[in-house]
C-alpha cells in the first residue's frame, strides 16, 4: 500500500467528516463511546462548525492509501478554546486538531505517517514544539498511541458539559 500525504482544504470537508464518523462507528462497536459519543459527528452542527473552522484557519493534510483518502489532521498555531484555562507553553507551537482515519485502513501506519508529517512541517516552520490533546478515558489507549508516536504527556484537563470528559495534552520536541 502506497501512502501519500497531500494538502487539503475546504473541498475535503465531507471526506474529513466521513473519517470522523468512521471513528465514532468503530469506537461504538468496541464499547468505547466515551470519546465522541454514539452519533455520527457529521450530525452535530457544532462539530461540523468546529471542523470547518480549523480547516479554514489551519493547514489540512490528507493521507491517501493507494489514492484513497484514508486519514487527516489539521495543524494550527494554538490549541482550541477548550484549553484556554491551561497555561500557554511560553513559546511558538504547532497544534494538531481532528486527527482521524477511515477505520478501513487501520493498522497500516497511516496515522503515524501523518503525525511524522506534522512534525516535519513544524520543524520546517522553525517551530520546536508540536502539541496535541486527546481523550484520556477508558483504557487510555489513545494516549498510548500518541506516546508510541513520540509524544510525551504534559497536562491533564476535563471538558464537556458536566466537566467529566478526561483529556490529556501531549507534546513533542522537534528540532527546527
């Protein structure tokens, strides 16, 4: 399987939302609805608006497997508003948002390839810090995934309407 990474944009919004919906379906099938719930994210106007905003403000990357869109992430210069209560890092950074993959391509290293691409784009921009945040509930498998890809946990937080969604911020140092 050949993995290529291309720049994305607003025209990719339906593909990105489809990948997010694929992730929800996969998580629900494994009894892990805590991360994103049980409904397709494309059915949530707030989520669609959030994804569209990050796509418009950031740099979108689409990983393709043999020419088929398989995974995505967006890079910006800062975390989302849900982390406004945490202290800033005190240096320029790049921040990963909405990493998702079409679960049909699970196990082929496509997410890892995108994370390596994000680190390289961060380095090329002359920035030494790449951060991401994720769901830290259940068995913390998502945190472990980022750790396996070179990130180190930094701050924990809670979010959600009831402040009961456990989150983890992770960081990677890249050499500009």
